[in-house]
C-alpha cells in the first residue's frame, strides 16, 4: 500500500534546532515504517504551512505515485505565510516550457514560515514588490491578517473537507487526525468525520490533549510545541499505525 502524508511541522519531524546542532527529532515517517509492514510512505508535510497545500499535494501524489491512502494532519490554513518564500521559482514562468518542471519544483520547495517572518520583522529592500511606505503598510496589513484566527480556521476546515472529498473521488482512502486542534468544538465536526477514517486518541480528539493528560507537557515535547521522538513513536505505534494496518487489510493491498 502507498500512503501520502500531508500536514504541518508536526508531521515532518526533524524540528528546527536553534543551536544549529542535529535536529531535535527524527523524521515522522521513521516511526511509521517501524510499526507497519508492506506500506510505502510519501511524506509531503511542510513545516510552517497548512491546509492550503493539501489539494496540490494530493493531486501530485496520486498522479506521480498512485497513492492508495492519505494521512491528513488537520492544520489551519496558513496561506498568509506565502510571501516571497519561493521568489526565485516565480520567474520560471517566463522561461520554462514544461509546466511539469514547475510542478515538481513547487512540490519539493514548499517553504516554511521563516522567510515570511523575516519579511515582516526585519528591514528589507523589496524592489520587486513595493518601496518605502508601501512596503511598511503591507507589513502592517500582514500582521493583522495572521492575527485573524477565525480566517485560518474557516479555510482550514474547508480545505480539509475538499481534500477528503477529492480523496474519495480519486479512490484514495482519507485518514484524518489532529495534533492539537479541538475539532469537536465545531458544529461541522461530525459531518467532516463521517467522510473520512478518523483517528481518536481514546477519550481525546487530539494527540496533544491525550499525551499531556497521560504524562505532562514537559515530558512529551522536544521544544516549545513539537513532540519528542518517544511521544511520536508511541502515538504512531498505538494509534496511527493500527489504523493504517486495518485499512491495508480492508483494501487487500500488499
């Protein structure tokens, strides 16, 4: 069975180490391979990004790798973090004759939030975007956009629904889980859950709530927000891998 993975940094692993040493955690899919058999994984999760990439990733993974299932980490929509993170790639449309080349580059180069954050917090010369006061106004607007949590939640829910719907249209089995979002607080949750395979963490709807309650916040993290290797290992072993194995058996795939 071939499984694609979409999500944020929580589905990537290899978390940023401010000291410049080795990453603070191993790749997310390491534990998936360790606790499953006969499943190939294509990890398309992107640190600092969210559901705005999911449709793009799904189409790519189905076309390029003919995936059978998609492991979807619920993440908020973060398209406001897209400014200038792929500036060099944007000029390709002036010279490239084969769109598949651009498609491959977009798939590989979906950047994290660091360039965006640098753009709105540090003095920069932006001759291709705006000058002087115009750029300062833009930065002020961006701060306000990123502060509107309801917008990220609205588009995150819609993106996730459409990704699940497209999975079903393409014959790809969607599997949804949440790292920290309390999806049960939204009236549409039951409707969303009915369209996908849902991973429930015993009596908790998200992994963070479950493991914080089981251990402590300090015991489960490798930094201020990401799970350490021990927690990722346990989560995949006890919840995600069994779901994938069951689906593999249901689909009669090897």
